[in-house]
C-alpha cells in the first residue's frame, strides 16, 4: 500500500534495505508474549521516512507515499473495504474513524486557507480528502487488522477516534510529520496499552463428538487467560500448505469463566472435503500444544439481571449461549430467558444441558427430533421467519435479543428483531 521513490544511489538503496529489514524484524522483535504491537507495514514506511530525513538529498530516497490514495481507486477500495468491515463487524469503527478524520482534516485545511486569505468550499475540501487520501483504505483494511486490534468494541472505538484525530491533523515532530502511517502506529500503541495481551498456550486434553456433525475440544490453558461468557478466541493451528483462509480461526468459548483452567470449544465438522485448517485441527493429538492469539468480543448479556432476554441460535451458533448459561448457573443467577434454537439435525447439541437449566426453549427443526425434553416446544414451521418468530416469542418487544448463527440467518431475521428492546448479533461464517 506504500510507494517508495526508486533510486540507484548506493546510500539510498542501503536506506531502503534498512527499512525493509526493520519492517520484517518488527514482526519478531516488537512483540509481547507472541503478539506484535505495531503493524509491520506502517513500521517499514515510517522507517523509510526517518531514513530519508537523515540521508543527504542526493541519496535519491524520499518519504513513503500511499498509492491507494487515488480517486481512480476510491470505488474498488470503498466497495471491498465495506465488505471487509461488514464481515468483521467493524462498520462502527470504520465509520467513526472516517468521520473524525474528515472533520478534523476539513477544519485544518479551512484554517490554513483562512490564514492565507483564500476562499474554500468545505464540501470540496472534504471530498478531496476522502477521494485523494488513504483514509478509506486505512480505515477498512488496516484499522481492522485483527492482530493489532483492541478486544472490546469500546476500546476499538477509542482507537479509531485517536487514529482519526492524528491522521486528520498531522503534527510536526522535528523533521517528521505524524502522517497516516504514524497515526496508525499511535493507534496500535493505544490498543496495546488499553489491553496488554499476548499469545495464550492451550494443551489439548480431550475431544469428543456432541452430535454426528459437532465436535468438542477440551483444553487446559495457562493462568493468563481471562474472558467473559460470550466472548471468542482466535485459535492458531500451524500446518503446511494452508488454504487461502490461513492458519487462524475464531471459536466461541463454550465453557464458563468459572471452569478455568479448563476451556472448551465446539465446531461443526461434518462437511467434506475439509478445509486445510480443519484437517490440521483433527490431527492434533491429546497433549498437543496450540496457541490462541487473544480473546475478543462484546457478545455479552446485559449487566441488569432483571432484563428479559431472547437467545436465538442457528446451529453451531449455540456455543456462546452455552458459555453464558453455564456462567449463570455457576454464579447462581436466575434470569428470564427464552431460547429459540434452529437446528438442521435431529441430534440436538447440548440438549440435556440446556434442559437442565429449565429455560423456555422453542426448537425450529428441518428434521423433527424423536423426542424433546419436558417444557420444550417444537415450532409448527420448520423454517423460521419473522412471523413464526413473533408467534414463538410474542413478548419480543420487551426482550433484549441476542442472535448467533450463520450470517444469512441473521440478515433474514434482523428486520423482525428490530422490534426487540435491543439487538446484538454474532455471525458464524464457517471454517
């Protein structure tokens, strides 16, 4: 995403080599417990700029520039960026950064024009900053990068505001100006300070099948792991020749915080052919060590225990709810909860455990189970839609709704669920 001025001068080439070496080394040196603190590309671009200020002008090396900051690339970058932000559930973070950066930049340019005695259209200035600057790319592709992102939503919004402010009004520091890449580094540092975290070690102690298509893994974790019921971890399974999706996947934690140091995850493993990640995960033997790059998520039940709740799970989307139900049981809490469980298999994962909680449960099943626990209701329709949901939960408007499952299920039901008191979603895209 950065362009470096070409040169054939030996001293300039040496400067570029140093910058590239520092960027690569930052992946391994600027780390904390296995996690890098700064975006390596931004580190390299910053080093180029620093080297350019130190070397003589005839060295032929200049500061870095963002090649994506071009009106020609605005539309494809914007379209792809929106897709990335939507899939990573970072639309609010991206929007806040763009708002802060554009407002601050427009004010800065307006002040400069006023001091020069020139007229300026604020609308034209804002459009110029949006179309001819790297703001859109920075917001959608770099600010959302998971390895340097803060784990909680409010922390991510704080970082977005800080980066937007620093990018919108670059402050000169000696020979340097705090431009966009330096603003990103400042944001990386803020994210690190907000929640110092590192790579977590997990030792596989057991595995088993909950249903013919859902497998559960049981780990023992080190004592640095802390999480809240409903959060997820990102598990890394290194393996040769990974497919395009890489070696990391997010998994909702199934166990309760009170179960530590035991930690459980579950995932669907019925589809064939398997991804390279699932194949590698299946090959991990008991006693094998894996690493999690961190814990994230805001899929948390309301702090007020008096608020009625709707839990709507599609398939493997039940996993964060199991963690929450286990936490409520372990902490002795009683809440008004209705669970709507959409399943495609007559074998229902976590059936007995859910039944033991005594919560009201409505099942939408493509294949009707042979028998349901006492107090459970089988919906008359196999397919859930807005009408059947309201029939199953007539007091929806008084409940905080939590939906976990495939993105399509969430998208289909969101219009109907907007009638709930609040709506919180957690999408499972598959592995």
